[in-house]
C-alpha cells in the first residue's frame, strides 16, 4: 500500500523536519542526507521502500500523518478526495458512498437549494426533490442555482437541470407539489430507496418539516431539519433511528397554539449558514465519517447584537 502525507498535516520546518496539523506537532531528527529522501517519500511511501526508515514510517502512520493514497474518480474531485483522506484511511470508500447515495430534499428554496449545491459539489449524483414553488425574481438574492431566465419556471425542474448539468451520472426525480402527509407518491419519493432526507420546507409553516422528520424517522431513514430566521436559525441533529437517542418530537418542540408563518425577510448569508451546516452533516453521515456528525443535540445559530453569528448545541429547541 502506498502512503502519502495526510492533507491535514503540513511541513513547517526542515532542520529538524517538523510536521504539524492544527492540533499536533511532530519534530523529526534526521541523519545527514536523509531530508531529501524523506520529503520525496512523503509524496508516496511504500512499505519497505527504505528499510532504515521503516520505524519512522510506522510512527507517522500511528500519528495519522501518513494515510493511504486515494485516486480521484474524476478530475474535478481531487480536492474533495483529499478532504476525506484527512479523516479516513479509505477515502475511496467515502467517495463511492457519496456517488451511490440518493438524497431527498423537501424544499429547494433558500436553504434546500444551497444545500443542494454543496451536495452536488461533493459528488452526490442522485436526488429526489419536492417543491411546488416557481422561481420568483425575489428568490435570486439567496437561491443561487436559479438564474433570471428561470423566473416563472418550476423550482424542481430548474434544480433538476442544475444537477444534470453538473453531474452526468445524476438521477433526479421530482414532484412539483406542496408537502402532503397523505400522498403516497410523496412518501415513495422522499422515503423509499433514499439514504438521507433534508427537511427544508417552511410553507405553510414549520409543521411541514416536522411531519417530514416524523415520516423519515418512522421509515428508518436518516434526516435533518434546517431553517432560518432573522436572529435565530436552526440545524437539528441528524435523526438516525439506529443511533439517535431522541426522536424529532422529543428534541424539537412545536407549540400548536402559536402559529408559525414562513419568515419573509431574506438575506443570502443568513440562509447559507444553516444550509451549509446541514449539507456538511449529510455528507459526513453518508461518507461514513460519523465522528463528525451530531446525532443527539440540535444546533442553534444566533446573531449577536454586534452582528457576529454564534452557535451552540442544546438539548431541546422550542420552535
């Protein structure tokens, strides 16, 4: 097996050789003449290539500074493969999981459309999309997959076009409908044969996304909710029935006596923050890097009086 320097590590010094990550530093004293050899080996080091340096190789492997080389499945995925190499010895498997996965997105508006961009960029090919809306000129400040020429077109059709233009392997199924918990077609679309569900529906209220979470939980499909407000946004934990301690209704409480109309004010960065975090959690879950996924506590994102966003994990959220 050929190894190379973990992309989470970098070379900071040469005499002695200093390798460092964001959390660790390793200083290596080398004999005269070894530096150039080691620097070359860090680009591709096979077992037994230099017997005298085998102890050093083993030490770098144990520290995580060396990981197996991974081949990108396509020229555009080189950097993405390097990202997965930072967390796993089998980056190829992580990439394969993403390429084979099917993600359902309920709501391809301010949150769902941005999450879609990140998922496609990371190599996800297959999607199920649900949304009844058409593209409006007022959407363009925060829904970047749509162009001015798409105004008046169905969002799900434009979103499908976006995916298939980016990924030739893409299989995208769509329904131009509002969420209806009684619809067997929608249940098949969102919960049958899918690997993950993103609930990003805010019409007619947040209750729709909660119902989608409930249905995904009952179907045994991992799901996450993401929503945005003026000063408070939310990304739920990943609700995976095989891992999560709490069901969606236990972690996210909705008071039926308080109507929750859709939030009308819109600001691109505000929508992008929860969308990006949700996409990040979806990708790590599908890739099998579950140590970077929170299954237990929702994330609340607050904008402080000075405008800086802060976030914190909490045990329960009142919607």
